[in-house]
């Protein structure tokens, strides 16, 4: 069975392929067909995107919509993560966080996978909690907010971990793991 992963972000595709690699009987293929990103929650964007793409290509397809949420900033940048990363970037975020210390730096990544096939659309979610670092720290891994995010139980940022290490605990891993369980059940039921 072939399933398409629609994304324009090569980092997300690489991580997704790595996480889904061991799923027997399923081949994942990336496609870059843009879909309208409705203004709304990650769930709304993922559901709309998956349905839209399925009506276009008529093949099993999933999208993954994610965002970075800083608690003290009431969830900012959240649904605006891409825009904020491309405008003020990590330096801008660290500036906004200057007066906040310790627990006030709590943040999380959330991922919502929207999968659509002939049976309709299904959503799968994953969250990883942690803190915003005090400075940008990277060993060249990851992308976007990875160099300012330290997951719980770690001293390193995501950008200081290899992609394999990040993909053991990431929001994307957690959402795709749920998706994987769903696909395994579907493939094994007659
Ligand atoms: P597609 O919609 O084409 O898949 P995108 O880059 O727009 O790619 P999202 O809307 O899902 O992806 O994600 C919004 C932004 O959130 C993304 O551009 C990054 O800035 C940030 N982001 C998402 N996942 C991340 C991760 O694992 N590490 C760091 N930043 C991430």
C-alpha cells in the first residue's frame, strides 16, 4: 500500500519517513502539492488539508500540521509558527522571552496528522513538552524552533540532538506513532 505525505518542508518529510520506516506493507512517498491552509487550529488545518488532497489525487494521503506554543505568551506563535519563524525568528522569540525565567519558559510542540482515504478523514495528535532555552543552541540538526527548545528530561535542545534522537520523543513521532498503530490494525483486519 502506498501512502502519500504531502508537505513542502523537507525536514518534516525526512523525519516522517524515518518514523514510519518500519511499518511493514506501507510505502511512504512525499508529494509537494500545496493545499489551502485555512486559518484555524492545527486540527482544522490538518482535516481540511487531508480531505482537499484526497479529492484531488484520490489516493491515501496525509498531511501533518505542527506548531510551537509558548505558555506564558498564551500559545504564541502556535498557528503562526511558520510566519513568525520567517519574520522575527528565534532571536525575536528569545527577545520576547527576556524577562521570563525557569518555569515561565515552558513551551511545547504539537503535531496533528490528518489522513484521508476512501473511508474518510482521521486525525492523530502528538505533543512534546519542554522549555525555551536562554540562547540559540545548535549542532546543526533539526530546523526552525529546534535550536531554542529543550524537551523535558534533557539538557540539550532538539537542534543539539541527532534526527534519530529527536525522532524518539518528538511531537511528530508521537502523532505518527498513533497513525502507525491505526494503519497496522487496518492492514491486519480482513
Ligand atoms: P507544510 O505545511 O508544507 O508541511 P510547514 O513548514 O508549513 O510545511 P507546518 O505548518 O506543520 O509546516 O509547521 C509550521 C511551522 O512550525 C514550521 O514551519 C516550523 O517553523 C515550526 N515547526 C514545526 N515542526 C517543527 C519541528 O519539529 N521543529 C522545529 N520547528 C517546527
